[in-house]
C-alpha cells in the first residue's frame, strides 16, 4: 500500500512523532515541550534539549532557522541538540533520515549565522554531507555509534516554466503547491526549481509579504498574503 505524501504542518507533526519514538528506542524519556513558552526546543529528552528541524525534502545547501533563545543555547548549552529530520514528505517513516547537530559543530555553525528576525545558521553542503545520517533502530536495539547509514535523496519541486510573472505570484504558487504552509527555505527551493535564476532576494520578498509585516515593505497591506507561523515558517492567510 502506498503511503500518502505529507505537506505543511503534517511534515512537522510526523517528524516530532518520529523523533519521540527514536528517543524512546535510545532509552530516553522524551516529553513534547512545543507549547511551553520559555523552553528552547521542541522536545525535552533528559539530558538532551532537542530542537527539531523537519523538511519534506532536504536541508542540503540551505540554512537552519533558530529563534534567539535557541541560538543562545546552541552557542553555550552542551545538551542542546538540533535534530534535522529530512525526506519526511514522502510519508513513509521508514524512509525518514536524521542528522544530529550538536557540540563543536553546532557552535562553529553559529559563527557563520545571519541575523534576520531569527538567526539563519549556516549549514554548508560539506557540513551537511559530513553529518551522520541515522534511521530508526529496531525495537530493543540502541544505536551505539553515529555512522552514515545511507545518503538521503532529496526530492525536487516540478521543473519547467510556471505561470508566475512576479516573485510574489511565484511565492503564492509555491505555497499552494506545498499545502498552504512551509518553511521559507522550502518556498525558496520550490521557486528556484520551478523558475531557476528568475528572482533574487526571495527571503526579503517573503518577509515583505507577511501581514502586517514591516512598514518598509513595498507591498500594500492588502496585498500581504502571508502569515508568519513561527520563525522562518509561513502560511497563506485565510
């Protein structure tokens, strides 16, 4: 039986459930803390504090958005872990992959961050490829070493000419294709694949289209069709 693909918020939820199960199989006791205001991550799995970054495809060559409290912990807290769950969109948990970024690698990445309304933590392709890929261990089996199990194969947005003639039209088209909600990097990836080299500064355009947004936005308030869900994540306004 084919597994239905996942989009939007379903990608995040599937990744959280997958990580919770992964932590239990590692012998830890994870607790979902996503709705605890001052907690710096998504999951507390003592001694680990885990922030999950999930994507339908791959983060390879893109950035990892961190909120200020997460950025601070990434620099100073040895128990703060980034769990990067990729290949979620195809829907089959057995095909999800996990890369854990922690310690010196994470601190080094924060040195190349760019501050927006959040922090874009640089994750160059060489770092992405050097980070071990983990899959779910069998029940009763604990992974003793972080080794590369297999290479993830990111899927791509459809290629070819689309209908959009402006960047904002392309962003709307991307979100509609991605289920109405997505990370900024997923929107950019979709647009760049469908319209290669057509527009630059898509991150700025995405931010300018958020409602109510910045007074400096060139788009009138009534044309701002995005709603900021969390740092780096947007959805179409209803």
